[in-house]
C-alpha cells in the first residue's frame, strides 16, 4: 500500500487497467483449465481493490480542495 501513496492518478488508473486485464486473462485460463497459479486471482482482486480505494481517496481529496471556502 505504501507504493500506491506515491503514484499519481494517471499512474493509478493505468495500473488498475493492467491488473484488470491480467485478471481477465487468468479467468480465461481458469475457464479452460490452463491456470497454473489459482491463488493469483485472489491476490489480483485484492490489489485491484486497494488501487480503487486509493483512487477514491484521491478523488475525494481533489473534490474537497476544489470546493470554495465560505
């Protein structure tokens, strides 16, 4: 999680897209019984959730900064 703190929004989105593509490929391998490391699917899902959480945090922070102060 510490390495996610240093990434920009663009980098986070790119990493999320890459992990989702990898997850899709692993799910295809699972469906065709060619998957060698089934635990990798669970790990990827958790990594994607961490990324999405960080993206949401950054969006909320940006929205909070964009609001005019009264």
